[in-house]
C-alpha cells in the first residue's frame, strides 16, 4: 500500500477488511472471500488531494481504481485544443474506473479528477493479469462480471443519449417556432 497509513482509516489496511469492500462491487460478484483477500493484497491504496488528476486522457497505463472515499469527476476532452473537457459523470464510493484500459490496453479514454480528497484502491493491470492467467475460473468470473458492468453502462448511456436528443429537438422546434 503506497498511501501514508496514518491518513487511512483502519478498515482499509488489512486484506481481510479490504475484501469486504471488494465483495460489494459488481465486478467481483461471485468471488470467494479467500480470493477477495488475495486480490486486495495485490493492490495498493492511493490518496489524492482535491483537484488532482488521477488519470489523464490519452496516457498509457493499465489498471483499475475503486473509490473507497471521496468523489471523482470523469471528463472527456473536446475536439478543440482549447476545450478543457466535458463532465460525463461523478463517481463516489464503491465505483470503479480505469478498467477499460486494463482490458483493451489502449490509452486512457477520459480524465479522472478528484473532486475532494479521494482514497482509492488501485489494482495494477499487469499484476491482475498474471493472477487471471493462473486461475481460469477466476478469469471467467471476472470477465463475465466486467461484461455485465459495461453492458449496464452502455444501457445508461443509450438512455441518456435518447433523452438528450429529445431535449435538443424540443429546443430546436421551440426556436424555430419563435422565429416564425
């Protein structure tokens, strides 16, 4: 664990207690307690100050984060060089992020900024992949859970897209009617 242990609540310091946090995450559904203890011991705790970048869009890195305390904002850059990015979502305790780059080995697809003090659990992609390579059943559960998490996110984004398109059309029609 890399964060200063004096700044971290005791509930996060032992793998046994950390495993209780991981078992609440959909991405680790169906994992045995002993597996979760082992997984938690593979990672590290990271502490971030408010307004600090945790992930920067376009950087090469692999690994996923679980928010233990605090809140982050996920930002997607616009096409223009002057564009600071658009807020996609806020995530809080229990949410994970960064897992897409872990799976597809592509550069980070968004910037993640700590909105306040954030304590996170980080699981390095290389370390995790080595564990998955040695345990096929655990790998199957993880990738199935991962697909379910992404499916849920995609459904949510689809709903948000449809809603935004309806709002855009209503606005366009009202502007057109005002002009007539």
